[in-house]
């Protein structure tokens, strides 16, 4: 069976670890050329070397930084065919304890970063004849969880911009979908302790275990490939049944 992404160029934000790194590894196995972006230069460069891809240090909130990414990719690859917006942060606090700084930081990284990525990369993808954008939202973008006012707000926003982008970009051949992971075993969520229902902790899903980054990466692969060619503006859930309740 042929690889699903042979000859494709994939740009992955948040590629230094977790879901982003797992997605990079799987995409390379499926024949893609990979460009990783992350603020963590040491870990991001390490993953890029491991998979045989390129690394560009990036703060996803930085408009000028995105232009560097776009210029670099245009020169080497004529731009990306696939964009995976995996970069994000997760901080736990009740609404009463959420500071303005915390809320703004979460929205800037999780939402503004996704917006800038789409705005800067979509024209390049359209010029190449189309492509696929995969936005990492969350189960918290479908339901509410105590202690996640900033995070849930940001992930609902990612869900919204996914739909708007899908409508605006459909005629250019660019598809846009969102993935909604539940509790995935990554450094971003590993610090959460306590019983289900505690701040930041989702209820136990019917599949009573944490998900693995590779399981989300496989869903990203489906959306990045032509196997999902008639899907756009949709939510794809990878949460062990959490949101089925």
C-alpha cells in the first residue's frame, strides 16, 4: 500500500513534544516532508533531527515570526500542503482565580497562534492547488470542565475559526477540520491530579484510560490525507467517549 502523504509538505506547530511530535513521526513514515515550529528550540530541533525534518523556532503569537516561516517554506517547498496547528497551553484555575494575564496568554497562544497560521499559510496552500489544515481543539471545545475557563474558551474559539476558515477556503481546495482530544498522556496534562470532577480533570471516559499522542496523530493523518477528501468544517473527536455522556 502506498504511503498516504508521499511528496506532501507538512508544517506542524508545537512539534517539540506531545501530539505535535507524534504527528511529525507518523507523517514522515507516510512519506511527508516535515517542517516543525516550536518556541522550545532544543527539543524542537531534536525531534526534527530524529525524523529528518526542518525546524524553525517560532512564537506562534509573533506576526513577524510567521512571515519568516512563510518566506522560508516558500523558498524551499513553495509552501505547505498540510498545516497542523498543534501548539497550545493548558493552565488550570477557577474563574475567580484566573488572572487577566493567564487568560490573555492562553487566548494568544491557542487562538491567535491558530489564526495567524491559517492566515499566513492558506494562500500558499491555495496557490499549490489546495491542501488540508488540521486544528487541534479539545474535548473542552465541546463541553465545559470546571477550572478551564481560559482553556475552554480558547478551544471553543479554535472550533469556531475552523468552521469559518472551512467556508472561506473551500473554493481554493483547502479543507479545514478540528480534532478534539480528551485526556491525552502528554506533559501538558500530566500534572493534573485528583478525582474526576476536580479542577481541570475531566470525568472518566467510557474507555477508562488516557489516550496516547499517537492515537491523535492517526486521526490527524486521516484528515491530512486524501482519505478525508470530502470532509471540511467538521469536528473529529478522539476522547475515549468522554463527550458521549
